[in-house]
C-alpha cells in the first residue's frame, strides 16, 4: 500500500467537534453504554471513558483526541471516530425503536 493511500485511509475517520457536543452525546447515552461500546470494540471500558473526556490512563489507554481551547468547551479533534460512531448508533437505535404498548 502506498503511503498516500495509507494517509488517506487514516484521515478519513478524523472529525472535529466541540467538547460540549461530545459531552452531550456521552450524557445522552443510556446506562451501561460505556461497557457496551467497550465490549463491542474489544477495549477496556476506561479507554472508552477517556474518549469522552476521562483521564484514567492507568487502566485505560489514550484514544487519539486532541483538545484546543475555544468556545463551547473548545474543539476536540478525533483521530478515529469508531467510539463516537458506536455511541451515535446507540442513540439512533434508541430513537427508532418501535413504541410498545
């Protein structure tokens, strides 16, 4: 694989959002979602929490987020959106489930 192709693939999953937006997504998730995401992705739950602004690097790993000061809590540059994509899918599933009577 050529270097340019590798870099293109790497940067396709990058995204920039505000810190407050990231926290709103986390706070909207139902109970147990951190564990669910961790299980689905095969990672430590503290690594998932670190993605959403946690700071437990003894148990969890760094997740490739970069913070910049700014309005609305600052900007968060995500190197990989896999955890965010799973969280958004959970929220989407919550909003599309049929109403049971």
